[in-house]
C-alpha cells in the first residue's frame, strides 16, 4: 500500500482493490518460493558435481600405489588398464576445461559488445556451467538473455540467444 500512496504523489491514481485483486500476492510468493527451491537444488547438485570431480582428481595421485599393491597380490595387467583410463580421463577434463574457457571468453566478449551488465560474471558462469552436460549451457544462457530483454529489448535478447546457440554449436561440434 505504501507504493500506491507514493504513486499518488506523482499524480498516478490506482484503485487499491483492483490492484490487489489482480496482483494476488499468494501467487507471487508461491512463484518466488519455487524459484528459490529450484535454485537451491541446482546449487546443491553443482556442489555435488564439483566435489566429486575434486575428489576424483585428488585420488588420481595415490591410485598408482594402490594398483601396484593389487598387482603384487595377483591382478596382472591392471596397472596398464588403469593408466590408460586415467590418461584418457585427464585428457577429457583438460579438453573440457579448454572448451569451457573458450566458451566463457566468447560469452563475455559477446555480452560486452551488446552492453549487457556484468559480462565477465556471465562468462564465468558459462565457463563453470559448461561442465554440466546438456543443460549447463542452457542454464548459463537464461540470465543474460533475460537481462538483455529487460535492459535492451527483445531484439538484442534474440541476438544474444542466437549467439549462445552459435557459441555452443561451434565449440561443441567444430572445436
């Protein structure tokens, strides 16, 4: 009600009963609550993925000793298979980090060109979320596109959405 009273000071008259019948604070509260719940779930899953990767990388330093111990006790050829596996896994993570870095830089440059606020933050988000297969890139694109829509209009928002698609297709398929 305070906002409506302040609007009257500027000569804008709003019928309070009509406003609150259309506004329905319960729906807004329910929407915000579901948004916070989904965001917290996404954040907790991201932390789970992050810590799993960290523990895998930390374990990679001591796994060779464990494999040598197993080979001494009767499992032959395991060391070569594990070495090959860890080599391929390290190659995958290195390649994924490189492509994610390129994605983040490209996103930052495009958002800077379109004058979207905080382009480095969205580029960092694109870098981090690119590690999540399939939906990470989509999640990374939503906030900058919405901000572009709110600050510059739908034309720039469509251009930015298109650039996100071009970036992900180019880096995911070409590079």
